[in-house]
C-alpha cells in the first residue's frame, strides 16, 4: 500500500477551507493538515513586515512537524507577501492564492470588473501589477473590505450575521446604473478565501447578477499537477485541523463537508 501524500493548507482562519474543499475533490487520496492561524487573525490588522515575520517561521515549524509533500498558502494577504520568502527558505513545492484578475478580465462582457478583497490585498503593489499586466482593457475597481472576512468566520461558526452588514461591504463592487446598464460591473473577483463561505448570500444580496470568480478550482488543479497521478484512497488518508491559538475546534458538523466527509482530528 502506497503512502498517501500529505498536503498542508495554511490560512489566517477558516477561509482557506474553500480552497481545501476543491483540493480534496482533486486529490481524495491525500492526507490533509489544515492550519488556521487564528491567534493572528485577521491578517488585515497587521503590517506587511509583521505578517512576513509571523508566517515564514510558523510555516517552517509546521513543515518540520508534519513533513508535507506540498504546502498551500490559502490566503491572498499572506500569498502576496510571503511566497518568495517561503520558496527561498524551504525546499518543497508551495502553491499560493492570488486575485484571479486575468480570468475575470478575459471573461467580462461589459469590460468592468471589481476585485473584492481585504484592505491589505487591494492596496498591495502585487495586486496593482496584476491589473497592469492582465486587465486587457477592462475598468477594474478595487474594493477593500474591512469586515467581510470576520463576518464569514462568524457565519460559519453559527453566529447570526445580518444581511445589511454583508450588503454594506458588497455595495462598492457594483458600478453602474442597474442591470440594464451596458457599462455595469458584470464580474467580481473574490480576492479573499473567506468570501466564498458567503457566496450564496452574496448572490442573493447583489443588486444585479454578476459572475463571481473564485480561484479555488484553479489552485486545486495546480496542486494536482504538482503531485502527479492520483493514487488509491486509503484508510491512512485522513485529516487534521489545527488552530494556532491551541483552542479545540467545536465545528465538526460544519467542517466535514470541506474535508470531503472526513472528520478532522
């Protein structure tokens, strides 16, 4: 029996579960270690230097503890800052998460796209360079949300989150004079892995229909390509959930769909 590959998925909190879900579908043979850095959440409240100083050694500790075959940084904020540092420091494959601006602009019919991310992600030079390189003539509106990631965490944890609070964070993405405006926003890039946790409510609260671009399927395809052919799923291919705050997770029923039905240890 072959040993299943171990994939470590790292995020500031629970948003990376949306990426994990797609990777589990692509690699059901793997053993998954999901790490939520809740002791430092939200990353948007920290400086760039603080995030780098936090994440790079922490990922090193996790690599030594779990010996993964591949690490996914399932966080836009962290990925735009630490990927080069991680690749320089540790000799294994890393897959990051960046705003899916290229496919969004390629598919937009009205040529007006919004990028909804954390305040840190949308102000970063990395994001602006993606627009410069891949906007393809589109008008791109950057929308930095201060609260949506926390609202998504709260909703997944079973807390009540008001539609009005979600709608307020979403409103700046919609540029134009309604659904009949040929120059309206028709595509929104979800540039934070937390946001797909709220996707059904985002669709319902949107003032008109748009395409929502989630990078998770593309990340899963990249992971699958790097790991090679899928092996046979075995009983050893389980899942672990780690909070850096050391708190026990009490979300088993909510979490198991993201882990492909497995109950994370």
